[in-house]
C-alpha cells in the first residue's frame, strides 16, 4: 500500500488541513494553518496488520506527538459503517 496524502481540506475552525497516511512506514500525520503538527507512529518491528490503516491498534506499539511533544494515546475499538468513517479527536 502506497503513501496516501489527501488534498488540503478547508476547516472552518482550523483553516487548511493536510493529512498523510503511510501504511508501510506506520505513520499518520495531520498538520494545518491553525493547529500544530500531529503524528501517530507505529513502533519499529511491529507486525503489520493489513486491515488497520496504520498497521496496528495495540496501544503499546503506537506513539503520538503533538508539535514534537509526546502525548498519551488510548485507541478505542474501531469500526466502519456502510455510509461513513469518522475520527473524533
């Protein structure tokens, strides 16, 4: 699976947002005009799960940084509905 970068998205609150997913590298990055750069990263050596975009949902194998500072991460159970896929932060 190749790296995916969405087209910039205009948000009323945060301005232009940029989202990039690197499945093989195990990263999701969100940045924009009105928010700091946020990154979720899969730990090196973690077995890659093809059904999870970042490759794992195991809390101990994921790290998150906001503007370079480490943050706690508590993944919830994920699921897809037929009509929507939404991430709340």
